[in-house]
């Protein structure tokens, strides 16, 4: 069987996607249409990818899968996970360490946006079987929508979440940059300015509060993985961005133990943990030449994944009424779950 035949087998017909869209709730997110599938919002191109991912992905017991919403610390966690798993082969300061030569998203493949996206050039689905174990993968899908093989196999999920206000700020700046890249010529920029005014932070805030962001609602997504981590602690590790910032050593040790590769006392004495933390810090990642230029998935600038990474940066962007509204929303959505967020450092 040749590559084109293998590729055709996993393609969900566009007609089927269009028919499905006609039956789904529809809304707008910053000028683009999104559809609600299984309780969560997706752009039309994401919807096809999600269907292919759900139908065709077969998890291995050894797979390590990062779960997250966009802009909640995914890139950071990808680098940390890769460094921990591969620390025997590559020390943190080894010049051949792949993290020093590749963007984290080029080392930990996103399933529904890389692997099952026919538009991009990442390893195709049939190449997944060629990856050595443990395969390091990621997804933005909610827990309830994960393929059955992920939920029933022995694979493990590392979920990261971030307080909603900082998430919003990061999503805003990232999205604006993507829009500018998409409308890259002067003519297209003029058209964009005429018919699609540049979205404001208020626009993003309203969309978030109305539960219509891609891969959201935010709180439903986080609570789904939170409950799964409480019920299956050996299956799902729940990480908070703010706790990673506060005490990266403790959180990295949790991560290593969860994936079955705990740090030895000798490694701790040799400063291996601190070296990994330093190598994977946003400061270090931003300074790498490989992350200063080029694009991910033909559209996303590599440097756009490394902005500030601060806890509490939202204080420079939201008015007191907006903050109060978000706090009330948090109280409402998280009541009785035991889940909470730290808003400032």
C-alpha cells in the first residue's frame, strides 16, 4: 500500500463535515465561524481533523499525551516533558539536545492540528507507528471527546491549565499575530481593515465569558480533566501553570514520577532538575535561534509561542469591572469542584 492510499483511508469527506455542520450549533469567534460539537467549539478545519483523530488514532499503553486548552502553557510543558523523557540520551546542556535545535511543537506532535491535518507537513497518521516509545503527543480536545483508545489504554495524560485572565491575554496576542500573518500582503491588510476591524481585548473577553472560544468552554474543559485526575490519578496528571512557576522543582519531580521516570538522588545532587528547568525556561527558549524565525504549520510564527509567560500579566489589560465579572464567573463555574486558580504571583 502506497502513501497516498494510506492517506486517503483516514480522510473524512468534506461533504460529511458540511452535513454535520448543518446539524450543529453555530456561533462567531472574532469574525470567524465556529461549530459546537460534543459540547465544545471548533473552527470548520478543526472539526474535520477532530473527526479523523477520533476515528483513527490508536493509543499505545506507553504513549504520553499532553492535554490543554490553547495558550495555557502547552509549549512549556512540551519542552519539559521532552527533556525529562530524553534526559539519559541528552543532557540539558548537550549541544545535540533536540530542544536546542527544534521548536517544542516540532518534537511533541499535536494530534488534531498536526498529525490529522492534511494541510500540513508533520508526520502523517501512518507515520505514528514508526515513532519509538514512548510517543510524545498533545491534544486540545476535552477529556470526554478523546478517542476511546486513549481513555481505555494504559497511556497517560498530562493536563495543564492556567488562570483564565492570563490565558485570555496570551490568546489575544497570539491570535492577533496569526491574523496579521494570514493577511500578509498590503492589499489583504487593507481589505481586513475595511471589513474586519482588528479585534480588541474586550472582544476576546466577551467571547470567553459567553463560552464561545475554540476548544472551549474553558471551565468545562478544565473541570473535565480535573475530575478525571481525581478519579484516575494514575491516568491523568493535573498541572497548573501558576504552580509550575511557583515551584518548578516540585512540579517537575511530580511529572517525572508520573511518567515512570523519577529523578534519582544522584541526578538531584548533580543538578539535573535545575538544568532542565533552566533550559526549558521561556527566557532560554526565546534566545534560541531556532525559535526566533520560521513558522509552525505554515502560519504560526515560532517566536509567537514565547511572549512573557508571567503570572498576573492580566493586571495590565483588564478593568476592575471586567476582573470582577471574571471572578464571579469562576466562582459559578468551579463551585463544588474543588478546583481553583491563582490569579497573581
